């Protein structure tokens, strides 16, 4: 019996050092990234997460090594933020529901960092992951245009409340599609230019103003890092003419969409609603400023309705959301001030580490992945989250890539 156990132990140890183990881990992450925003394929997505998470845990137990620099300050901050979430849950009204939410988000962020920082510390493999993310971006752009076309052809206008979420998905993957375009040569560059232009057009047509700002900043970040190389890689005049021409054709065919965009550019009601929401959430947060209220959405909604009524003498209408629509305020309400400080510092540290590594490596194709990660974090989790609430799972992928890119073990 003891001999069989020893044989099984040795087999696992040897397999964990094999190429098969690495392939299983890598392909699982690829599947997870592709399906990250696909709600209809939740089972496959869950398998793609739990397989590498289980294998990484087995490796940690058997080999007693994390596979990455676990003392890295960024990883320590992720652990502290997760601990803050657990503490907030224990102080919440509904502890069980809150802890389940922590397991679904924060613990996944921890494992995503561990998996990606371990498996993708090789520059070639990390670049392959960025390529998979670019391909995922193309797939979501195609699906977005299918939905846009379906609404425009059938109804002459889009259902803004249903379509606006696609701007989040396109924006998240846009830096990696743009990376392939910037890096491409000849025919490949032309081919990658198509989804790049499609992403820009899609973001404009959907008309989420925060996405416009984030997209501009993403391009500006690339412009900053590449400097004199940027305009050699990015043909701004023909690109602008093509985008403008296609948008004009779209607006001529579907004038209601032009009216929607013009209305969004001039109306102020959205910001008025945002200020009201932020005021409500700030008032709610004061009730438990240190530890927060936990992560049960049902309790948060009930508390929001009660506080809104206390402040304005009525309940929100159907067009008035019942969430913060601001990631920092959401974190403040859920975690308290301690969690908010940890979250903000975690984002700042990730960007700081990326910036220093990009500069130290020098601007070349090897640093393009770092620029894409940097711009994705800024676009989605610095700018967009000022006006939206965000799932932390995509951030976990970006933080894991940050750990891999900035690792001293990177080859």
C-alpha cells in the first residue's frame, strides 16, 4: 500500500513538471478568457477555471512551491483585499450570502493571479495569451455587430439598455486587438486593422460616452509609449477617413441612431442620475464606514431603496438604477474605507509596476504586451469604473498578466 502511494506521489510530481501539465493549464486559461463574458456557456467556463485552479493547488501541495513570487507586493495586496472582503462579510447582515459572493469573485481573482503569473511568465507564452485575447476580441466584435445589425434592420434603432454592455466587452479586448495591429506587418497589419476599425465604429455607434473617453485614452497611452514610432505604425489620416465614412453611411441609413448619439452628447440627465446615486451610496456607506456592508446584492438593493426614500422622499423610478454605477463607491460600501484604500493602491501598484518594466525593457515588440495590459487597466478599471460597476474577474486576468509580465522570472 505504501509503495502504491509513493508511486502515485512520484507520478504526480513528474507529471507536474511535464509539458502536458503546462499545456492543460494554458489551454484552460485560453478557454476561460474567450468565454469570460459569455453567460450562456457558464459550465464550460467554470470547468476552464476550476481545472487549472485545482492543478495549481495540487502542485503547491506536492512540490511546496507557488511557481511565482508570492511575496510580490501586488499579490500581497490582492490577498489583503480578499481578507478585507471576508471581514466585511462577517460584519454583514447576511454572512452566508456575502461569503458566497466573495468566493465567486475575490477568491477567483486570487487563483487567476496565481495561475497566470505561474504559467505565463515566459514571454512567448504570455504573448500567445495576448493573441488569444485579441482573437476573443474579434469574436465579440462580430457578435456585437450581429446584434447591432439585428436591431437596426428590424427596428431602425438599437435597444440601448441591452446593447450598451457590449461596449464594455469590446473596450476590454480593444488594447489587445490594437496590439496586433500595431505589431503587424504587411497583409497581417491590414487584416488586424479591420477588427480595430470595427471596434472603434462599434463603440461610437453604441454611444456610451465613458467608452469613447476610455478608447481615446487607450490610444493615447500607446501614442505616449511608442512616441515617434506611433505614426509609423498607425495611419491616422486614412483611418480617420474610413471610420468617418462608415459612420456617415450608418447614420444616413439609420438616422435614429444619429439622433441617439447627438442626444447623448447634449443631455445631462445621466450625470444628474449619477450624482443622485453617488449621494445615496455615500449616505449608505457612512453607516459602516470601516468594515463595509458585505456583498449580498439583495440587501444592498433594499438598503439603497430605503436610503433613497429617506433622502428624496420617494422611491427610484424605473429609469433610475439602484446601484452606485461607480466602482470606488461600490467598494467603499461593500468593504469600507480599508478595502477602498487597498483596492485603489492595488490598481496604482499594478500600473506602476507595468510602467517601470515597460520603460526598463525598452520600447520593442517584447514590451507591447505590457502596454496592452497597462492601457486595458486604465481604460476599463480606472476610467470606465468611474461611471459603472464592474465584475472583478476580468481585472483578475489583467493582474495575473501584470504579475507574469513584471516577474523577475520572465524569460
